[in-house]
């Protein structure tokens, strides 16, 4: 998937991402992250766009007092409405909302995910997304799309808006996993940039050579809870900085892991290592190319001197730490100790 445009805050400071807007967006995805005042459900308009001239129409996204999410899209005398009950629970502080539509196929989806106060800990049941589907969505006109991204031309946002993005498809829920396309991956023939690998090629894993079963690529915004994490060298034994998607898990080893969790090695999501010193949320370009490498069975791919979990069916190859466990390990752990490649 690719992004037409991204913008931050309630005023819409942002950038169009290079994917040109067609006159009519027959299909696409709209994503909004918002901080909710008061931490809980309540009537609030999250996004409202009313066309200022020409053909009447608009788009409205709002929270109802019962915590339901309402999306209404109109063009002339036509209207498409989706309602997602229970989208926001008590105590929710930060929410990511995604609306996807495919007008030719007659399908629409509306999803809400609780992200917690800082996008690091989910709200309500392990962060599972709530979603509803609908039929007969309307396409989005280019002039409306541009106004929504820029918060201009009659478009307004909730004051707690963190960022908004418009893409050519609906992003997957949760936090993405994967590695920067430029990451050096160890293969039997030497180091290869992750972005040059193809399914069927061999890579080196902690258990030996293995063929890649899948290589997926995504353009990920450098914003909000989706922003990748830059692990800084020389921490974690890195010779240079390494950029990982926030949901990418890597192996950490040492006496601290064994003392705290009874395991020589554990898996930690990159987002839990963003302590402001050893790991930073990377927000410099608008988007970044992220690559997800897949194996036939659970395993650890060796890249940039670290062991990184591959996408694979089945249970994780090592114990996975919860957020508070990762914080405890990072606090005890001396910089530079992890499973090394080779």
C-alpha cells in the first residue's frame, strides 16, 4: 500500500506523499489517531468535511455518547453510513480509527483500536481492534481528499488529532512488524539489503540456512504509534543505527533475562526499547519502506548483528515479553548485550 498524504495535528500541517490523487478515489483507506480529552467515551466530532461549493457533499466521523463510532459520507442525495458500537471504552486515552472503502466491490470497513496514553499499551482486551463492515460505500472525490488531508476547504478536526493519513488501501490493524528495506540481512552469499530479497532466496537464521517463503513490503508513516524505532549504535552491540517497525521483535540475551524470566533469551518488541536514549521513535521522512521476511516455521533471521523474528506460522521461537517486563529488562540490562549474528 502507498500513501497519498499525511498531516499532523488539528491544523493539518503535513505533506502529500508523492502518490498522485486520481480524480475519484474508488477505493482507499483513511487513518486517524486522536487523543481523547477526559480519557473515555463522549460525544465528539473527530473529523468533519463539508464541500464549500459545487455539488453538495461531505464526510463526518464522530463519537457518540455511548462510545459508538459513526461515519457518514454523502454526495448529493446519496449517503453511506457505518456505525461501530463500543468503539471506545471507559479510560481510553488514545484511539486509532481506520476507514476503508472499495466502491466497485461494494465493501466498506470501519475499525477502532485503543492505543493508550502514549501509543505503547493497548486499551481494552489486549488491544484487539473492533471492526464493522458495510456495503455500497461512496467513492471519495480528489478535491475532498486533498481538503481532508490538509484540514482545509471546510475540513475540521478534533483538537486532539495527532495525525491523519490517506492511503490507497486500508492498513492492517496493530503495530507493523518488519525492518527497514536498507537493513543488511545475512545470507549464504553475504550481506544483502532486505529490500532486494525475494521469496525462495536463502537467508541465514539462528538455526542455519533457510529459504524465504514470503517477502512483503509496505510504506509505513513515520507518525504516531506506527512510527518505526531507531535503535542507536553502539547500544545493543550495533555498529550503526538500525530502524525497525514498532512491532518487530528481536532477541535479547544475558544474565538479566535469565534472572527475571528464567530464559537465556527473550523476544522484545522494538517499541519497548524506545527509551529516548538507546532507542528513538524515528519521524524524519514522511514514510519509510518496511520489509517483512517470512519463513516456513518460526525462526530468527540474522541482520545487522541482531537476531530478528521472522514472520511464520506457529508459536514464537522464544518467550515474548509484555510491555512492563520489557521495561524491567531494559532497566537492568547493560547496553550492548544481545544475540549476535554469527
